[in-house]
C-alpha cells in the first residue's frame, strides 16, 4: 500500500532513503534546508551537492517549505544532523499530525542535553499528542543504498506494531528490515559507533596495520555495549546490525566520514581544516562529547571515547592517543 511519506533532510542519507521509498511506490516529499538543493531536485532530478550521480525518480517532490513537505504525511522520516535536530523538530511542530508515525534515521546525540533523538522529539512534542516513534539504523552507506546494493537495517520502536508497520512498508528487494523493541540500543549503537570510527581512522592514517584495527573494533564494541546496557539497552542489540554491523562498516569502509576525520587527523591536519573541507556532517565529531558525558553520568569506563575526545580538543596527538590506550593498566577481558 502506497504511503504519503515526508523525508526531512536532503543530505546524502535522506536523499538515498527518499529515492528508495519512491522506487518502492510511495509518494515522497523531501524537505531540503538549502533552497538550491530543493530547486535542483525539482528541475533536474538530481542532488549534485549531497548525492551526485543518481537520477531521482519523479515520485520525489522536493521543497524548502516545511508546511508543504509535511502536509498530509502518514510517515515522517527524520534525517537531520543531530546538532540541529531539536531546532528542526520545533519548526516542524505546527505542521505535524497526531496520527503520523515518526522514523528517525539520524545517528547521533543531542550534545547539549545529552539525549537520544527519540528523547529530544518527545520533549519537543510534550503532551500535545501521543508519539509513535521508531529509529532506523544499521550498516548503510547512502551511495550503496541509492545504488540498490543489498542492505539490512533494524527498525526499533517501543511499540512493536509501529516497528512492524515500517518494516512492511520500507522493505524492498534490496532493503531488508528487521524489527526490534530496543529503541535505546539501536539509537546508541548508531551514535557511539561514529566515535569509535574516528579512532579507527587514526589507526589507518598512522599505517599501524590490521592487528590494532581489529583490536580497536572489538574493544570499541565492548565500550558501546557497556554504555548502552547501562542506559537500559539489551546486549544482543549491540551484537547485531545496529551495533556490530554498523561499527564494522563505519570503521573499515572508505565511504565513512568519521573514519576519514581520524585519518586526516593522523596526517597532521587540524580538525577545523578537516571539517571545513567536508560538505556533509561527520556525526562523531560532535557526538564524542555527548557520549563522554553520558558515560560519566552512568559511571561507565569508555577509554576509546576519552582519547578521541582529547584528540578532537587538541589536547593530545594521534600517536600519543594510541600509546596511552596501550599503556593502560592490564586487566581481564
């Protein structure tokens, strides 16, 4: 059954999801923050700024007007960078229908309030209407999803019916969705893996080889799992697509923006130079401080996150960060 779907955010990931959903037969309205992006999609059927090389189907109607984008939507997919999510949610609020299902595809945390996207959204909505919310996450580079490469994701909601509804409507021959009720685990897995990927990029950029890369991913998974479980997640979620799966992809894939940040830091470039040269957001840069604060709140040890934070703050060099991780006191696994 075709749905009226609004995708809020026309970056690479939002555009790839819009393309996939339109090809699945849904009517898609895509809200772009940049008027020129909306105009290019409308007139030329492409998004050369954020997802070049793909012709976008006629089923996507792009606009810079939120009221137009959200009108009569049955599902709203939220794909804004985490640091502007609250502001975007508040702008959307007057145009939202109480019957809409909301799906967050943002992989990050609110850096000021140290909240997951579902918590931010519920706080913005308040008691205006009951929120039907799901999170979509897993190993997924936008370009590969747009190209129709087989991809498996997880859609999590505290309401199993909401998760099953999105699973049925979003799944295609190239996009397979699994359901979960562990909203906390899926959201935190998607956020924390970006921090670990920066460290993985440092290992790659320093040319340290495969041994430390494998160790970093493994210990990064342990760090993610400790923190997520302390926040109420289930351990098995972090061993699945939204945890281990996304972690491996982001730490090893050449398309990973967060891994690229780590690689460039290892080459001696400053964070300001790196971020200034990127068109798209590397979520891990801002999320690191939020993960660190969340870990402190729950008294969870996160040595990789701590070193990434110090590195991003310019307090330590890439080689010093790796050495200090290796020089930590010995313990059981």
